[in-house]
C-alpha cells in the first residue's frame, strides 16, 4: 500500500519502517476499498504514522482512553499550528482507528 502512495524513497521507507506498519496498511486498504481518493489516503497515511509514533512511545500494555486520545491529538495539532502548518482536523474514521489500538 505504501508504495502506491509514496514515490519519494525516504518517505516510503519512513512509512514502511514506522511503528504499527501492518495495522496502518490494513486501515489504509480498508479506506481504499471504500473508494477513498489517493490524496485522502496519503493524508491519512501521514496522520497514522504520527499517531503510531506516539503510540510506540507508550508501554506495550498501555490502554488509551478517549480523553487521552483527544489530549494527544490536541497537543499534536497545537505543535503543527505552531510550525505554521495546517492543523490536524478531527476525523471520525481516524478516531475509530485510534480507539481500535
């Protein structure tokens, strides 16, 4: 899936080697099967990689609750806004992916 979305070798390697790669691929494939546009899949892949990195920082047995997920998302969006890049918008499908972890 990642090789269909990314042509730049460094970006492709980041996604392949990033945490939860299999889970991220499964999520992206499910979106593709629902007819998601390629641009949407690229954005979701980027968001999911950021989320997976955050999840990887936690102990393996850590269970996330919805409040913690919202807090992590808000912190990430604030960092992105501070960098003058587009802030992450809430997405029900992405939240469903997060809560399934």
